[in-house]
């Protein structure tokens, strides 16, 4: 397989030397940076993640800094989530929408001060969108990308490992809250969060020069915990219903269709409000569902999405699917039309290689 040539357009990260040394076998490009896809294999990485602890280079979760007197005003415009009660040490998962309610991104917002937020973004050029809004509305706000690269510590032993490196105060951090903790001669924002259901922390490393010293500190401290390098795992995130923007949901979907209606609670005017409020009232035409697919661990590649069929008519699309070793079935996330999304509904999936039976599940697996 041909390699990826790093450049100013496809960048490495402050942890790339550690990732390469740990034996990453594949990468994807995400926010113009390199994100590892797996190390030993999807299955082996999955089993290790569920039992031990991993260090993830998630620098690709770039930060968009929104700072200035009108920062809170801009935050209220771009998202259907109510930002008014957000505490200074809090992180908010927040859909960001266009004027028709279509999703543009689903970052985690970090409130650093009343006039300063970081948006830890999914794959997408959100900075330009916010910059355009700020200029067009004549807002007094600075939009920038700071030199901040998240490092995630995930798995059942994540708290113990993080406490060894950054101190026992990490144990007091509540879910989707953060503290500023000391490392060497600086402090980092450390949040109890991460893109797995195994628990852990995300450390917002402010300054490229701290990348490898922090990486090495975790591996030195975690030898007896069986620490390994890892990355967001396809199998585990499908089991947990963690949606991938640009795959499971796109700009063609609203937050309501993506199962995120509970995050659409703002009393303020925001982009796409008419569409979103109508869908909350009347129900959407389609929604994200957990789906099991028949067969063994021999699914073909899913590059463009698989059609979901009912009596040869397309009633949905599956963008993410994988064999689950723990649940002994093929687990999937699908966008399914209203008449076919009830739990227990039996459908067919065209994988491109064959037609398989599938069943809508009542809930995600973990």
C-alpha cells in the first residue's frame, strides 16, 4: 500500500514519533492531519481497550478558539444546545448547524472563560464557517486555531494511569468537566471525556514541545498496567453508538435525525431553528438506529455506505459496521426511515458483495 506523504496540508502531530514507534499500521486523514486507524488489528486493539489502558493521539480534534466580547453570542447562534447555563469548568457536546438545520460538525465545547471557548471539532473546516459568521455579523470576536493537541487516555485503567502522571486530583474530575493540571513547567486542560465508552480523559496539550515528553511519561508510568498506543476503535464505538460526523451523519441530516434531540434545547434564536423545532414537534422522517447484520466476521469493506432495503426499496443507509467479538454479531449504525425504524424490524442490507438480513435493535450494545 502506498504511504501518505506529510506536508503542511497533511500534517503530522506532536505525538507522531511515538505513534510510528508504537507500530501504527494504517492512517486516515482527518482535519488535514494523520489519525491512526489501528495498531495490531481492529479486534486486538478492541480487546485490549476493554481490559487495560491506551494512549491515543487525537491531535486531529483541532481546537477552534472563539474569544472576545461577542464569543457567547456567536456560540448561541451556531448551535441548538442551550449554552446559557454552561459552567466555566464544563464541556458540552454540541451540534453545529447551517440555516436549514443540517449538521456541519459536532464538537465538544470547552468553556475557558465567559468570553473564551474552545471547540474540539470533528472532521470539517469549521474555523472558516465561524470566521465568516463573525465577519458577516460584525461580531467583536477572534477566531483562531491554537497550538493545542489532545491526547486521550482511555480504558478501564485510565484513571489510575492519569493519576500517576498528573496527580490524584484527576480522580475528582466529573464527567464532561475539566481541571487545569500541572505538567513540567506548564498546565493543561484535563477533561473526563473521550471517544470510547470505556472511560478516561482528554488532555489538551498546549504547545507542540510538550507532546513527546507527555507521551513518554504515560508509557513509563503505565508499564505494569499493560499500557499501549491506541486510537478510536471502529468496533467499540459502533457498540457504544458513538456517531462519526461525515459518515453516520452528514450535512444532509439534522441533529434530530442523528438522535441528538436532547441537545436541541436552546431558548435562543439559532441557525436552523425552524426546521429543528418542527422535527422535534412532528418527528423526523428518518433517524439513526442500532442494527445487527447476519453472518460471521467476514464483512466486506464499506467505503460508500450500504443500502438498507425493504422489499427491494431503499429505506436507509449503513455507513459503519463491524464484527463484535463480545456480542458475536455484526454491529452497525444506520440511518433508517420512519416506517422501518421500530426495534425488531427485519430488513436487508446490500453490502455490494451480498445481500444480508438485518434487524433494528432496541438500543446500542454498550
